C-alpha cells in the first residue's frame, strides 16, 4: 500500500465522536489517532467502521493478501480478498472482526476486499522449559548472541532476568542493554491456525502448516 486514505471513510469520525470522544480531548483529533484509539491489538472497533481506501503502488498488482496499513491498527490483521476470507473462516482464526475497505489499483477501485482484524494469542500454550532463548546486547548484534542455559517457566521469569542483566544500564541505552529473545518456541497442543504472541515477538502473525498448505493449494 502506497497510501491509506482514511479520509475517505464514510463514518470514522461519527463513530469516534459517538463512542470514544471524552471531555479531555481537543476538538480536533487527527483521523489516524481516532483509528488507533478505536482499533488496536487488544480491541475491536465497531463492526460498521469503514476504513476508506488503500491505494497500491503503481507497480503492485492485486493479490489475495495486501500489506501496508497495519501500523495504524496494531499490526493485528490483513487486507484480504473476500474469496480468501471465505477460506479462512473454515479454520480456527480466533476472535476476529472484518471491516469495509476499498483497494485502488491504478485507476480501478475494488470493493472485493476487507480488513480482517485478528485477536488470537498463543501465549497460554507456550512450553517455556522446552523453548530455547538467547541473550543479545543491543539489537541486530547477531555475532554477540548467546544461547541461555537457564530454564524459564514464564514470561515473568524472563522479564525478571532481563532486569537483572541491565541493573546498571540506563533504560534508554539501547546499544548496551541486553535483551532475551526466543530462538525456538515450543507450543503445547492447540488448534490455532492463526496466532501471535503478546510479548515474545514484534507483532508477527504465525499460521499453522495446515492453513499454509491450503493457501498454497
């Protein structure tokens, strides 16, 4: 997506003023701020919300999954064709809400898409003792990564260990702060076909091999 024209929404401001506006807000609220307030990784906006028009780059072609507007909505969804949506509904994609969005490709505006917002987390299924983690000073320091031999039983234990590793490091000193990140995550038995983690990754969506194979076919 080259440009998300949220101003083309038919009802964003009306829904915001009716359901989300509080007395402490300025009279003018940027439309994308309204959208972020209404829809994020932990909440759904009203089902009738219209998300306006997403304009594709000139060299892009229409596909069944389109990326590029997630930043304003908590990185928790996809723009998908209605054909793909009918397939996804046959799988366990957790709690979801779909929203109207139009896609503009060159001079053609297509109404054959929707924004599918997921709220499906796999944190409760993580088998921490079997999972493997590494420590890393700063970010992208691949050569300095070290596998951690310590066994964790929860995300709270990982966070406590991170605090201990950085006891003398300023919280904003990202070059020297040490982080603990997952190298291999084991999940206990579950039937999730699309999911994400609240704290272990940066909002990446994962899918089951079963769903992936269906999409390939």
